[in-house]
C-alpha cells in the first residue's frame, strides 16, 4: 500500500499511546482493529508486509466515521482523518473498496450528480415560493440531503434569508453533490468531477461567498475544495460560511432580531463543523441570543461524541451507527433539555431516529429551524424532516 | 482450543497481530516474541476465572493486558522456550477493555476499580464529588488501573503520595485456584508483578479531597530543583532539562526559554512563575509529542536518588551524541523517575539500534549512581534483583506455589528466560 511521504511518517510518529481510545467506533466495538491506533499499526503492518490487505481488514477500516475525535486527542498531533481518507483511497485502488453501500452511492451519483439517485430536476423543488437570484455574490448551497431528504432545513434557511432581505443566489438543478461522501470513503476521482462542476457554476454566477447549512458540505467546500483547486491549478478565492455563522453575523449586525424564547436546549457539535472546522462558538452564541438556556452535554466541543452517521458508516454499518447514536442521545437526555439542536441534517436525522427508537422525548432540530420557527415565527411546528 | 462462546474473543490473525504489542518498538527483540493465539475480553470476574480454567486445561500461557501503554513489554507474548526448544504452549491474552467500571467510596476516600478502568475517566467522576486521585501516570488519559498497578511506578502526585504501590489498599486476585483478596504485606506478591502471580480483578485505591492547587515554574538547575521540590509539602514536581525543552519547542511549535526548568504543583504559595508553571502542567500528558521529530523514539527510564540526578543528567549529556532531553517526576523519599527521550528514525535500522544502546548505557550509569530501572516487565526482567531486592527470592518461591507450571505471563519480571539472558549479555557487551 502506498502513502504519501508525509502520511507514511505518521505511522512512525504515532506513539501508540491510545489517547485515541475515545473513538466512538472503538467505544462501541471494543476491538483494536477498529481503534485509531490499531488502524495506524495495521497500516504500518501492511507497509512492512507483516499482514495482508484482506476484505475483513478493509471492513474494519471503514468502521470509522472520520469524526476526528482521535485527532483531537492525539499525543503526537497527527492528521489522522487525512490518513484514514488517503488509506481508504489506496484500498479503492487495490480493488478491496469501496464497500457495497458506498459503491452504490457512487453509481447513483454518476447518474444523477447526487448520492440519493434523485432526478436532477427535482433538486430545486423545495425552493418554490421563495425569493432567490440567479446570480449574486452570496450563493446558498443547500446540499443533497437538505434538497431531497431534509427539505425543512433548506426551506427554513431561505425563509429566514427572505425575512432579513438577504440577496442570495441558488443554483437549483445546477447545484451538484459536494463530493463529501466520496472523499470520506476513498472515492476521490468522482469528487474531483463534482468539484469542477460546482466550481464552474460559482465562477459563472460571480459568487464570492458560499453558504451551506450542511456541516458535511461546509467542511468539504472549506477544506477539501481549496486543496483540489490547487491540485488542478485553479484559483480559489471564495469565502465559505456555515449557516450558523451567517445567522450569528446577522444577529450581531442587528439585521436579525429574534424574539426571546424560553426553552432548555442542548447542542450537539457536528464533527464536520466542530472538530474539522473549529466552529464551536457561533451556534452557541445564536442559541444564547434567542434567550434559550444552553445546557452542555458532558462531551462537547472538541470532545463531542459523534452521532455515528458520517464517513459512510450509516450507509454500510447501520448497527454501529445506531450504537453510537444511542450513546449520544442518552447523553443529551441526561442534560434534561427539551431540544437537542444540531447544525447538520445528517446528525439531525440520525439522532432523531435514535431518540425515537429509544422512546426518548427529545425534540431534535436544526439550529436554523429553531431560530426561524421559534424565535422568528414564535412557535415550533414540529415539522419533521423526510428521510428515505 | 475450547471455545467459550459467551466470552468475547478473537483468534483472527489481524487481531492477534494488533494485540502483540505495546508502545515500545525495540529492534531485533521481536525475534523473541510470538503472536498471541487468542484474545479474550472478559466482562466480569467469573469470565476471567473461566479463561483461567481453559488455560489450565489446555496448558496455555496467559498474558493480561490493560491498555498496552507501557514500554517494558509486560503485555508482550515471548516465545516460550524451555530446554532450548519452543514449548508449543498456546498463549491466551486477557484484555480488560470490557471490565472498566468503578465505584467511589466518598466517605473512606477509596475507589474500587475493575482492572480496565481508565485513570482519567475515574478522575473526571471523582472531581464531580470534590475528590481527586492522589497519584496517576502521565498516560492517565488511556492507561488502566490494573495496568499501572501491575507494572508499578511513579507519576503525578508521587512527590507527596509516593508511587502507585503506596496507594493501593487492597487487591482482588484471580489465579488457577480461585479468587483471593490481599492487603498489607501480602500486596508485594502482586504490585509490579505484571500478573505473573495472579490476575488483578479488582483494586481498591486511595484518593483524596480536591484542593486549590498552584503551579509554579522556576528556571533552575537540577541541583537547585532538588532544594525547592523537597523543601515543602508539595503535591508534584516535574523537571525538564534544557535539551527536553528544546525538543518540546520543536514538536509543539512553542517558544519556551530553552533552559532547565522546574514545575511545582502545590497548595502553598511560592515565588515562582505561575504562567510558566501552568504551561508545563497543562502539557503533562504529552511527553511523547517529541516522537514526531524522529519520527520515532528511544527512551530510557530510571529511578535515582535526587542527589544523584544532576550528575546522572550530566553523564547522559556527554554519553548521548544525538539531540535528547529528560523529564523527571519527583517522588516521596527524595528520588526522581528520570525519563530520557532520544528522537530516532526507526526506519534507519543501524542508527536506531545504536540509539537503543544509549538506553542500556543510561541504565548502567543509573545503577552506578544507586539508581534502579523504572520497571522490569519483559525487557528488563534481568534487573529483577535490582528492582525487587531482598523480596525477589520470596516472590520466586511464591510464584512456584501459585503457578507451578509457569503459565501466568511467563518471561516477565523474574530473571529467567531468553530475554533476561540476552539483556544480561547485551549489558556486558555495550561499553
């Protein structure tokens, strides 16, 4: 297995200290083959030909949500998420990956430009009735999940934008999957193609700022896209914002004055928004700005426990994703909060499902839904996201 | 091999490979090791006894394992050689990942822990009850209670409360004849014994009330540090020599003044630099960050009387030609555990082997200065007499009684087996 020199050096820099035991997959499964240090040792073993690359090994390697909890605790400050993703890309090259569920996502995306396999024309259905521009400096990037499965998130976001008179563009059927599911699962080639399509669209429309309400899209556009652009020799000069940052900015600038609400809220840091991009405070500031009482879970910010749905885990390993999600829901329940707020449609859907499965009365909502429905409209309708 | 369906276990080759290691990466010595045959993860004491029953029935050897965060090889399975032949005995590993619960006895300030309980998880729960650990290792975010007890050693808080051995109230031990609870003088048969006399299934460890702690930094020599550290009733003392500060700066990207520095954690008021003290305190769990610089690391760890430490550090400076540095956690009894780091690229075989020789030279130097190795484990089992002193004979007799067929973690702690022999020769050969 080949790895770039810098990544290969990580294998030797790893102290095997096991501070990465916080890994949600290891906490659920308890075997070293799914632990981050086990994966590093595995890669070292493959490199030194002490072990063979085999399907079972690859499966365990994919039982990781790439949540970055390992990287946060790493004694030697290794860029582990990058290592996992690049190692997965090598497994794809060796023909032992992608795993079946991830392969299916690829096939669907190749046909429809989204991993849900929905017809392209349907991507803009949700925005009917809302005001938006064809061309503007700000581009709202709804993302595939909010466009096809969690439309309430997209609707609430643009509803809020309309209320504050924010001029923004939306690419509709010309908005393509950001490529996150493919970058996370080692299928880099398809992500490059999707990048190029989105990039050209944004350039054509004179976009300067891209706003996403999906933590996964936000991470991909903020971190992965500039690297891809550099590799492809393209200029990258976009500002990238997550909706939580924009809403916070609007409140601070006095352009949005939500009414105060009386509610106990706990906040789940999505891995892609928190650990990956260090957006910890803005969502909390918004929650406080609307007067809600924020009760932190024991593990929060950099120590937040992954919901279990990222990195291709939910699509391939449902039981594992369920175990992690239930763990997080229990933690949220212990706070005594009425609302569990997140900033990611993936987290929201999965955590809601886990709360329902356990019969736990917890309103799982996105931050934008909370602000738009409760603090702006004055009531929360409890409209649920629609999931396949 | 008998299958015990209800106990989580694995004999998958990859898992066997992954469990046959600790944090060390000793060159050549891997020739003396084998892969474990099966790993069991018991969930309670009953299942530990069941694994021991299987081991007895099959004549297998048993290696207990906490988090595998030590570098002395206590959890490594050596090739079982008797009469110059491989014995063919199977090796069972007992991994305590699933036995990680603990209870807090607030009134008596004692924690009752399962072997796999993780120190820092305990500390977080203790803090909610206004209690705190008296001592903990610098690997506390991942290391386990029984792991540290079975290896022995010093850490944070040792200046006031001594080593982990001084803070264990009682142990519950499983062996081939059943379960026993031991305390007082009998504890010596188990503390630092790596499970060769029995497997720890419960440990009662002393804790204390939380106190307002101050952290001070002093730019002083090792000699001056001794005076400050042992002058008051301080909780913890950590000395970093200039070489180590330089390595830390390189690996953390910080710019601490590159000179000797002492940190004291104390409830007393001292005339030191609080910012500096806090900075060192906050990084106490990250001694191995310097591994990035190799990438790779060779370490030496010896316990010396405090008054020998300045001379010992000077000898190391002259002896080790590569960039290196030491940190010292002081302990009650006017001594200090000196941990020396030498970043070294393990891919450069010859250079790496030669760097390892420095570790052996450091040990020989420490012994000449009334020092002892920090632990025995597998690599330094030849040093049993130095570490255990007069207790060694008694422990060897006890081992024969409780484990007549030498099934419990053979090759560890006691000066027997191929590793002890090889290390003795190596020490003689290396100048």
